[in-house]
């Protein structure tokens, strides 16, 4: 059976991705900083999904937290620190935590599990479109998403022959953050005439994991916003 580990799999997007793989028959493991939340969401997903506690903001604890994961076919890391952090009101503590989660925590998770990768195992790391489209308050978000590109490229060398790619979604129209917002940003600017959906993000994740020819790449899932 294929084992898919989704770090950050209890959030709106992460849980949709987890559901996608669980429904196709994968043995799914999801994580959250809170073990009870991880187990609750895993029970809701069903299909034998398991929940683990994992805190990317404390990278020194990651290896121990993942000790019970014996083998991995797919690793997806979706955890995204929330909140704008402008230079005018710069919060250093929040900035350090965000960068630790996205760069140190992501890297340590891959390192901790890499010796348990099955043949053909693949990794997808989540960035975001702020990498290419900064906005007021996105200094740290834009920076760590750009860092994901560098991380993917070096990991492709470090964990070869296993593959690793990055997925950079734009605004997700039916996500909990945006689904009830009237006239969300960019919706009328994409060539497809709408924002992307969570199902499309889950499918793109699946594509990056299963297509054996794509490695060390950034995939932008934005409905074509970058050409406008």
C-alpha cells in the first residue's frame, strides 16, 4: 500500500489533499501541532488515516515526532504560517517563527524521513504566489516562498534519486479563507475568469508526486494570473 504523509494535513487545504489520497486507497498520515486535532481530522477523513503531532516551529523535535513513521512513498508539506508582517510594524518573533517553519522545519522533515523513503518516493513542498507577486505586508511571506525554490533545488541533489518539487498556488477561491469573501482579489484578472479550487490544488499535488519526469521545479497554480 502507498503511504502518503501530509505535514499540515489538518488545515482546510491540507485536509482536502489528505482526503484525495485517502479516497484513492493510500495509507495517509497527517500532522498538526496538536495531537488531538490531528486525530480528530484523521477520523473525519476516514479510510484508516492516522494523526500525529508535529511542530515545524521546533525543528529539533521533528525527528522524534516522526519516529513512528516507518516508510514513505509520498511526502507533502503544506504548513503555511499565517499573517502579514509589514516593515512598518515588523514583528521579529513572528518573522523568525515563519522562516523557521517554512525553511528549517521543511528541510528537517525531509531529512528526518529520507532514510525511510521507498523506491520511487517523491516530495512536494508548498510555497505560494507571493513569491512572484509581493503585496504590502508580504516581506517575510515572499522571502520564505522564494526560499522554497532554493530548498527544492538543493534537496533534489541531496535526496537523489528521489524527486522533489514545489507547488505555488495563487488565491484558492473555495478555501476557508476566501470562499465567503465577496469579490476576492484577482478573481477577475485570471485568464480562466476565476480563482483556482482546492480540488485543483490536490490534483496538482498528485501530478507532481506521480509524474516521474518532473524534478526540482516550481509549479504555479494560479489560473494564469502571472501573465496578466
